[in-house]
C-alpha cells in the first residue's frame, strides 16, 4: 500500500509539473489562426507600444489571396532588410506563381526570405520572445505556423580596448555588450569544432541570453554539468549583468574572496578554455565569467604569457609581495608601535617618538582615519567624471595628507604606510580581489590594535583556514598549494617557459591533459 501511495503521489507530481509547463508556454498556435485576432492579442499584450510596427499586406497565390502581416520592433530589427527581403512584390518577381495556400509557408521559407536565420514558431510566448529579441515575425492568416526571421540590428559599442585590464604587450580588443560579438571574438582565437556553445534565456521578465562555452574533451564533464545545473536552478525575474549570475552559482556566498573569475579580454577567456575552464557569457555586459577559479588566477595577467618567462616570474613575485604589503602593512605598524616597541631599533624608535609628540590619537585611530580618507578619495575618483576624477583623487590625497600632518592629527610615518598600502593594492590585477584585501585589512588592523602581533597571527591562521576551505565548482580554491601538487607548480608563483608546460592543470582539466610536446629551442648546428 505504501509503495502504491508513493507511486500515485509521484504520478500526481509529474502531471502537475507537466500542466505547469504547458501553462507557462502560453496559447498554442497548432490550430489555424485568425490574423486579426492574433494581431489584436499582440497589441494588447504589448500595451499598444509605439515602437511596435505591424505591416499588413496580401499575398496573391495561384488559388487565393491570403492576408499576411509582419511584426517587429522599431530600433531592434533592420527595417532595410525587412523591406528588401521580406516585403517583396510577388506579382513582379513571380515567386507565388506555383504557390498555394497549403504550401505558402514552405515557399516563404525556401524562396522568399533571404535572411540568415529562419525559425518556425507555433505558440504565442515564442512570438513575444522573438519580437522583443529583434526578430521579425511573419504571420499568415489560416496557417498554424509563424516564421521568425533573424533581422536583428541595434546600436552596439563595438570592439574597443578593455578598460579594467590593460596590457603593454598583447591584444587591444575587448568584449562588448553584444553576446554574438563576444562569442565571435572567442571563436576567432579558437578555431576548433570542439568549442561548443549552448545558449538559454534566463529571467522570467528579461529573458536574457546566457551562454556557456567549453572545449569538448578538455573541460571536465562534471564541472560542465554542474554549471548547467546551477544555471537551470536560477529563478528570477531579470538578469542584467554577469554579477547576477555570479551570485546565483558561486559555491560559498559568505566569503570576501571571489570564487568566479571575470574578465573583459577575449584572450584571457580563450586561455581559460584551453586549460579546461567553462566560460559564461551574458548578453548586455562585456564581462565574461570563468569557472572554476583558483586564488592564484587573480594575481595573474594576460601579459604574463606575452613576455619572457623570467620577466613574467619576477612580476608575479612582485604582485605577491604587493598583496602581503596591502594586507598586513598597517596592522604590523600598529602592532609594533603599540605593543612591541622593543622590536624597533633605538634610533628609529626615538624618531617615531619625536614624530608622535603632540598627536592625540593612538596608532590605530590614525590608521583608521587615513585609511577611511583614502577609501573615500578612491571611490570619489571612480564615480566622478573621468576628466576630473583622477586629478581629484591625486590632489586630494596629497593635500589632505599634508594638511593632516601639519595639523598634528597623524604622523608622517602613518601617511607613508597608508600610501604604500594603497599603491600596493593597485598592483593587484583583479579588482574583485583588491576589494577583498581592502575589507580584510580593517579586520587585521583591529586584531593588531587589540592583541598585537599575536592577533595578526590568529588572523593569518583564520585566513589560511578559510581560503583552504573554499571551493570553486568543487575544485579546491588554493590548489595547487593546498592541497600541494608539485607537478602543477609550473604556472603559479613563477611561470616556466612555454616549452616546459607540457600538461594542463590537473585540478581543472580531467580530459586531455597534454598541452604541447615542444622541446627546448636550440641554435642550429654549425
């Protein structure tokens, strides 16, 4: 009895799901439609929008004169293509001489419509989606099918230089807000049929096109399936930027560290795909997501692979040093000057004492005042008009810092520490990781003001444990450092020459691990 009850309950759930799905699809046009009634439904559902263009006409076939209409949105569809390819006079061209009311749709699809993409639509919801996607809908009175012609054309920014990830040597092209331009930029770099692209709309109202790209045979199938599952679980009214997707699909929400990499450079996406990652492209934004992401990935730049290996390795070490300075410099200064003065050499200690004479605040309050001031100036420089934003941030930092020292509110050493910290933060290539470092810095400053170097040590232990506990689509966030894998150390802290990087990262790619079979270049024999 219990098994029968469970089976009936499961069947009831299945029927309910099917009914909900059919209800979501909207009115079906499998039966012959009345043109006037269908056009009235479209006008009513769109609120008689002024940019909705409905062009009605008649098609004279061999056996009858049939009413038809073309529906499109002004500004999203190419009106020139519609006039030249869709609205052709059949009497002059002779296209309809052998057409009848029964084969008119097939005749239109095969002979008349000279556009790139043709789709057949049989339900009202699909008609609405196609119209608001920029397609032109051809409706035939008495036909059960409608035709969606791909005549999309709207104003686009085009391919410009990336603003957030600049390089000295390397490509200058960046993604735009058009998902088709973005996919074309990636395919231009990877001309392989195994580069697969799957696109689905997400958002009940916005119906934003979201695509995933991966290289079949290189990407981990488990990661690809997990990305698809997480995207399919998203149930929201709108997706306006890839940041929406990032929050919906990331492994751990309560962490200051980014676990999904974002970039606006096609070469970075192509390199990630070749390592086995999955790219997520969202229509309407130039930022593409890459998953899974590792911690070391946020300290690497595209230029690391365009310079020689020794130069790239030196710059990477410099970035790691800048990361530690940006994270620990203010807290170490607070801890030493407040609790551990014996660690300071005597001449330097006397100099510090002379500088702090007359300053009414402890080192922690000094650091908080200066850090908050620099954060305000940084944010003001970003939000203000570009012509004056940079000047305001630089001049403001100089003037306020000098005025604070002369007023006796802070010491000159604290201004130097905070300035070096801010400059080191700019060395971090990833903006999202830079924000995380800025947040954690304040926590470490509070620990240093409360417990000195012991508080910083506790903070470091907690930070390392937290980083080692993170996952990005199941991949350890700190790999290949934690867990340690010596075979994957050829492209992390330092970068070995390209001819030595024979294998792809094992934690990322579970398929084709062999990347190249090159050998060390040698001069020709005499």
